[in-house]
DNA sequence: AACGGGTACAACCGCGCATCA
DNA sequence: CTGATGCGCGGTTGTACCCGT
C-alpha cells in the first residue's frame, strides 16, 4: 500500500490550488463528473494527482458546500456527535449537510477543543478534566499494584493510557480509537447550572466503536441500554436492530428524558431513501427523531435553536446568565448516525437548504461522492435501498455485529 | 512598518479497505 | 490467492491571515 503510484510521478503540482486549476477541475467535473479520480487530472488538464483533485473537489469545489462560519447549532451537534462517534469525522459530517469532514475536523481541533477545555471538559473523552485526574490517580495506583506483577504490562498500559480497554490490538487500532472506549459523561459538576434537571451523576457510556477494538460487547438481538448512574461495567449493552434503530434504542434507554422534537425542517416526502418506511425489513432510522414512548418517529429533523440549545458560547460564560442550558432538550435531540452511503442521501435533505449553493447540472455522475446532487430527490427506490442496505451492513460491522 | 505569536483553514500524507485482473 | 489499483478516512503539516507589540 502506502503512497499511490500517481504520487510518485514527477511534475505534479502540490500546495495551494490556483483559481485556474480550480476552474479546470470545476469545469471538467461539472461537464463529465469525476468518474475515476486517477484519470481526472489528465482529462482535466491538471498537473495534480487524482487524489488531490478529489480532495479539492470534496472539500472546496463541491457546489453544495456551505461556506462560512459554523452556527452554534452546528457546533453543538458536532460536540454531541463526537461524544458518540469519536473522531469519525466523515460520519459526523454526514449529519451536517454542506460541511465536510475536513472542515469539521479543523473546527474541532482549532476551536471546539479549546472551548471544551476552557469549560473543564476533556475533548477526547467528554469527561470532566477533574474526573480524569481522579481516574489517572486511580490508574497510577492500580499500575503501582500491577507493577509488582509485571512491569512490562505497565508499559503497555501506560502506552495505552488513553484507551484503557484497548491495551491489545494493532497500532492503528490503538491509535485511531484511542478515545473510543472512554466513558461519555454528560455532567458538568463545576457548573451545576449546566446540568440537566433531573440528571444526577455521570452517564458512563462506552463510545461506539468499530472493529475488533470495540469497547462494548454487543448482542445483535438486543438493545443498547443505558443505566444512568451505573458504571461502565454495569452498562447493559444490547442492540436491537430489528426492532428499531440503534439510536432510537439509545435515545429511549440512555436518555430517559422526555423527547421533544420540534420539527423545523421537513424532508421531502418524495424521497424514498428518507422515508421512515421499512427497507429490507429494517426501518430507516436516518433522519428519524426519537421519542421516549417506545420509538415513535418523525421524518423531520429538528435543529431549531429553541429545541436544541446548550451552546458553548452560552456555557462558556461561566457564571453568567447564558448558562441556562436546556439539557433536557439537548438530551432529547436525536443522535443521528450514518455511514457514507447515507451521507449523500442526507445531504440531499439539507437542514440548511436555503444556504446551500444552487444546484448544478452534473452530467453522468451517479457516484456516491456527488450524490449530493439535488436532483437525486428522484433517485429510484432500488438505489436508495442499496445504499441503505450497504449502510446497515457497515453499521453492523461498526457495532461489532457479524451477520 | 516590521516582527512574532496565535489561529483558522487548506492540503498533504499514510494507511486500511474494497475491487478487480 | 495475490498483487495492483482506486477510494476514503483520519492525522498531520503548511500557510495565509490577524493582531498585538
């Protein structure tokens, strides 16, 4: 593997893209679609590698991209999703139409991380830093005890201190999932006004993981349950894919607060891929909202400020009036998950459709990366079904389910 | 005006996975 | 089955810009 053969070729430009290059790429893809990325630069007359072209297109030239600053809603959603998904930026981006994974990643690293730290929250674990210190002390104590048994083990543990349950596995697994099995805590004891009414204590929550490093044991036939106040080890990890969505289950059991969803953006009813109807016997939970009454769902998103508000900007003003965070509403906000396939389907239903650049006439491009094409409202059922099925398979793998 | 530090963002790099011959 | 290739993802680096001194 390693570097692509195209990257070894000489005379390939690197660095910033010039407007001329942008124009060439935009023109070419607009007229022909990208097709095989490796052939794009040649056909478009660019001295770039295909990979670079793809990146430029996805992160910058795509006409459906939202430009400009992230709204507070978007930031909140990113934080929320990061707590669940970790550094899976593409999946997070899937929930933010018009935003790219790169953009979100940059925002996270440059801005949100800092804000969270300022609030005493560890951005990796979403735990309070003070609690992490306690954990670290405890771990040191544990390691001291263990050191009498095996010094080598301690080295491994230290190396994986960020991922206590991931002490085995490949370098990549440890590296890429170094925060994936951390507890997820929705409490801010240093700022009690931010605590949701009725919520007491922490909410240990094993972050969703994928691959062999998954931090929770998953029973594909049962639902992921969440027991407030329990420890991670007490968490009842169950999935119920056949009954309703994973996240619906999470919402029902994890966040035992009344779900209030205020529909603000209606999805087009003519898009089969986003109906909450069953596909292949499994309900489409993309774009669904969740309720506490056993999984009733709506086909409307709700990211209305009123219904979803725990902005950092508010919380950040420690001791100020802006701290009246609507935690119950935060908790009631649907967690949305999706793989790459649904990304595109979802982006066709932009939350911020009024801000998305107007449609362009892409011709001959039915590949996933340009499925944002707004004309895809007319996508046929089979395509949506295929995408969805693929997505479910990916999710099944992601949750450690092997079917 | 020049310089340096900080920040935000664009782009590259390295890797894993999927596909295909 | 295996190697080559393409794609996508997450981490990292580079750079333009802003602001204070």
